[in-house]
C-alpha cells in the first residue's frame, strides 16, 4: 500500500503547498494586500524589501504569490516603458 517509487509528495509537502510556507512572515492574504505597493516600489527602485518586510521571504516560499508578483510586475513594468507620449 505504500508508494514504492516515491513520486507522491508527502502529506507535509502537500499541506505546505496549500497553506504556504511553514513560517511565513506574511500570510498569502497580507502578501496579496501589499503586492501592488511592493511591485510599485520595486519598479521605482525604492527599498521595497524594507517598506514591505517579509514579502521577499514569502515570495521565495510561495510559488502562487511569486507568480502573481511576476505577472503584476511585468504588467506594471510594461506600462511604465510603453506609456505613449
Ligand atoms: Zn503566498
């Protein structure tokens, strides 16, 4: 009844995938709430990690939020560059 090939993720990993990193400095909710600001600061080359502490750590441990971060950053960055004059 055990899985000999070990291809299944352990319960612990599954749980972590659902709930986010085990000791997050931000929850996904907090991360999401601060994401706009964090991305704007990043694009403006401000000290984003100081202004939004814990965000970098959360993104490093949470693929879902990292994905959101990347798409938002790409969106806003493209906006900055392509603003027609
Ligand atoms: Zn998250």
